[in-house]
C-alpha cells in the first residue's frame, strides 16, 4: 500500500524534467499533470473557490481529475516574468541533477515572489529528496499559510510524518487533504490503514 502511495505522491511541478520525474517517483509530493488547461482571466481567488467547491462535490474520479488539473493550472502561474525565467533555470538545474543550484534559484524566487506558492512547494520537494525534513516542513507551512487547501502539500506533509514515524500526525494531515479532495487517489486507502494502526479496529 505504502509503495503504491509513494509511486503516486511525487515532487515538484517540473514534470517536463525527465531526470527529476524519475527521481521523484521514489516518493515526494503530488505534481501537476504534464499538460494543464488554459486559465481564464477571471478573478483567481474566486475561480479557485469555485473549483474547490466542485472538487469536493465531484461525482466520479474522471471529473475530479479534470478539476484537479484546473486547480494546478492556477497554482503554477507566477505572474512574474522574472520568476518564470528562474523557474526555467530551476528545470535545467534539475535535469543536470544540480540540486544545490536548483535550491539557490528557488531561494531567489521566494524572495522576489513570496506569494508564489509553487516555488515554496517545489523547494519543499527538493529538501524532501535530500531528506532535509526540517526545511521541507518549513516550506510546506509557507504553502499552507498561503493556500490551506493545497492537497499536494498536505499529501507531502503526510508522507514526511510517516517517514519520521509519526503515524498519528500523518493520519490527521491525510484527513485534512481528503476534506479538500475526497477523491485524492490512493489516500483513502492509506487513511484506512493508518486509522487501524493508530486508532485500532472497530469492535
């Protein structure tokens, strides 16, 4: 069960970088789909509120996945030419397996565009891959401070809690993710397993 979850829960939103994607499959955060739909010019917050409402009420997995893609499409937009340029360089650094350079570039992005949550999320991923859980958790908190509904960051935090042996906290975090995204793939099964482990079986 955990192996399947780790295969699902991937790292940052750099799916185009083959080397990174291969490494990420060892276990990280959810990543955006490789192809994302276009984003309208409507108010971003209002649009996200609508999408999250639809995500929670999605009647099946296919519709839920389509809504998820639209949410990711909103999240990956930086609205900054400088941040976009630096993200391109982050991708190149990861392709070359230069994690330290990628982290330096992400440091620069969060300084110039601190409201760009995907920069925090991607940096959290790289820290996770380096097993630097302290910094990874700190960045996840920055993501959740700006977007408490970020199911990718929540799933990543759950994985970290499991890695450090805190199954009770992992269960709580995964439940938070499911409250936002009930059809989040694999997570319901993980919650069931952790619930039995932490809270015991119902008599």
